[in-house]
C-alpha cells in the first residue's frame, strides 16, 4: 500500500515544510502541491519541502501546458530531479477551463495538448531532439535540452473526463483522478482500463492514486466547515462526470462561485453548500475515513492519496500516531511504505542516492 498527501498552494511555505516533515516521519510516500492560478508557486514550495526532507517524493499536482510551456515544464522536471535526488514527480493536466478563463486562455484541444506534451517532455528528458508538427506543438529540430537530465521523470496525469482517463491509462506513469466522492473510483476504473489496453509494455504498471478529499476532526462542525470552504471554492470547476455522480448541476454552484470569487464572502458561500455537495469528500474521525474507504481497498486500490482540506489541524495532532498506524483501525492500514527496498523506519540521516529512470520504478497496481 502507498500513501500520499495533496495540498493546495494557498498556505505559507513554513506550513508545507512542517507537514512534509511530519508526513515523512509517518511513512507517507509522496506529497503533492497544486499550482492553481494566483496562489503560491508550487515548484518553489516543493524545492523548500525537498530541502527539508530526506525520503518523501514531491510532485506538482498539477501543471498544465497552457500557462507553462511544455519546453519549460521539461526544464523544470529535470532541474527538480537534479535538486531533489530524483524525488520529483511531474503531475500534468489540461487545467480547469473555469480558472484558465481568468487569464483569457481557452484551453483548446485538451487531449491533443496532453498527449503531445507528455510525449515531448519524455523525449526531451531522454536527451532527444523533438521536432514536432502536431496539432498543439510545433517544434523545430532545435528543441532539445542543453544539459543531461538525471532521468526520465515519472509523469502523472490528473484526469477527470472519460477520454482523459483513457489517455492516462495509455501513456502516463501514474494517475491522479479526483474521486469525488470516493465511490467514484468504480466509475473511473473502466475508462482507465480502456487506455491500459493500448499501453506500451515499456511503461510498466500504472500507479493509480485514489485521490480523495478528507476533513479530519473529532469536532464534526469544524470538519464540515473546512470541507465546505473547499467545495465552495472549487465546486464550479468540477467535471460533468463528477457532478453527475453527485447529482448536482453546475448551475447550482454559480451563486456559490459569485459569493467566493466576486463578493469574497466565504461565510455566505459556505451557507449554500448542501449535503449533496459535501459527499465530494469524507469528513469526521479517522474511523469514519477508514470505514468509507474500505470498499476501495477491497477492490484493489494500492495507493491512497489524501487531499485538502485534511481538517482544521492539517498536522493531524490527535488523529494519527507518528508510528504510522491510524488512531482508529490500527493494524488494518499502515502508513509505512510497502515497496521493495524501502526502509520501514524514519528517514536516514543522509540523502539517498538518485532513483533510476522511470521504467525501472516499482509502480503499483493490481490490474
């Protein structure tokens, strides 16, 4: 079993460092930070996190090829791997149109943009010249990295729609599908499997992370408030597939969006978030979360990714023990990594040697 944390890029850098250090001690495998527009820069945050930790992998969750050019994304990936000892994972997605419109970007041809970007970035990291005449990228033979990348960085795709989920299964090293609600996993899986049928064996197995939102607290009202704030901010940008699963129309989020983005009145926005919308995530105690996620484990999920809001206390004091076991259900789950060669104890005092290229990575999946 693998475990990861996902955070939005709306916190102070010192808080990311504290959370990452606590997660590393608890045995989490990865930490991901979003790069949403007009908030803090994820690559800068991740560099600070990597400098303050020894083992945990760091990842962008996510970058898109519209606001950052794929050539610069390849540069960033190679440099981050060099800086972190090959602990960087590159999370990519087509971006949310609701947010891209803020800066006048249409986000056209998302499938072509993602396919061409992933393949081009991989080729650049291999040291190849990437002359392309695609529908999204048009590069000359002068498109190549002028330095040797440490490895071919693993690429995870953040997919929500059916076609993007299939593309993820076909070409990505890992998948970051948002499971809103967690039971949405069973709706996502058929599309991913469709892509796996066309997958090259050279890519190895897909690391499918079951990405969920959790708000942990023994105070039910406090847990609800934190989750409701996140739903209020992001709800209008959810995919039709997720909205259908929740039984919510996008139009229902418009007044909430107005309250958050225009009026900047979070209290009013939260008051309009109803119980159907809150089904997006899991709120309550550790026992509540474990109970809700047991069907996913039974179905073969081997990577659980816990995302914001996480709860009123993001460091989880009183929720999880630092020995890696949950405060409820201990013995059923453990936050110690189960990958071969991974020490079950705390991080070693010195930085580990660089990991090999992505084709040799031990990725996890049962199907």
